[in-house]
C-alpha cells in the first residue's frame, strides 16, 4: 500500500511538472509604448498565469520602436501609443491588417509634484515656471497631443523656450518627478495610484484622441503565444487592468 501511494504521488508530481514545463508553453516578443509600461507588466503577468505563455516586453517611444521594427528587430507584437505607426507597418508589409485594433485611448495630464502649482490652463497662461517637460513630438504621440493643446491655447510659441524634451513619456515624467522641471505633460496612466502634487486633466477638445493601437507583426503570425497575447489583450481581464491605469475604450469622452 505504501509503495502504491508513493507511486501515485510520483505520478501526480510528474503530471504537475509536465503541465508547468516551460517548453510546453511559448514566448512572444512585444514592443510596448513607454506610457503603457506599468499596465503591460501587469497584463503580461496575468497572461502568463492564465495561459503559461510568456510575453517578453521591450519599452520605448513609439517612434523608436517603429524604427527598430522596420530594421528587422525580433518583435512579434507592437503596442503603439498611436494608431498611425501600426497603420504604417501594415502599409510597409510588416504587419497583418486584420490584427490591428485600439486597445486603449490615452489621456493627457499637466502635472507637477508641487501642490497647488497646476490650477488649469491659467497655469500655462501665467507661465511663472522655468521648465515645462514634454517628450519628443517626433517619437511620442503624447507630446504631439501636448503641442496641440498648447497650440489650441495659442501658447505654443510663448512656452517653447521653457520646454524640456525627453526621449519618451517616461523620461518626461521623470523630469518632473525629480524636480528637473516644475511641471510637465504626462500620461494619466503614469499617475495611477499617485495623488501627490497638482494636476490638470487637459480637455479632450484641446487635442486629437490618443488612440493606442496594437498590431500583430508578420514575424508573430505563426506563433501561438503571440496570437494568444493579442486575444488576451482584448479580453475582460486585460481590460480591467487597462482601465485601472486611466485609459478608456471605444469612443473618446
């Protein structure tokens, strides 16, 4: 009896080991826009927990990631911070047209770590600050939105000498967080769980909607893990995480 029990226990352990065998699961390389860093990390963890597949994430500005993909980087999925670059990759013949969808709609925020500094558009009009942080408009859609917002207020030329430009939205946020800029345009997602300082939610009519599109690259067309991640990103578990970070879905507010 004891030997049989030992045998049954050994079989159970073997079955469990086979089920958890990484070789039985897959991997996919995902290029992710910097503003989506925290949300993507949580989604990838949940994805691995539910499917056994692993999403290997690489972060950067959408412009730089697009360039890397165009130069044959080994990515299989692209989560952009805009809808233009995924469209361009389809036009370039590097992505599957039917795979593209909007996974999130971002919001632009003017933020300072200093309480009461940001009070709305009058903060920009008064311009008593020395440095205003944004990210590179050529590489990051959130900076394009920031320029559009300043232009809508007829303030872009006035504020241009005060701009401190980061390579991506993460660096733009860090400039403010470290005090290298008194305030800056950042993504709402970067302030999830952070109630410090002061902020102004820039009205949506001041900039074009920040539609963030995902696309399956042709390198991932035959990868089960890549296809599974794209499907998971459309599902309720991913949506719960995405909404937690301040994004919306469908038609912008």
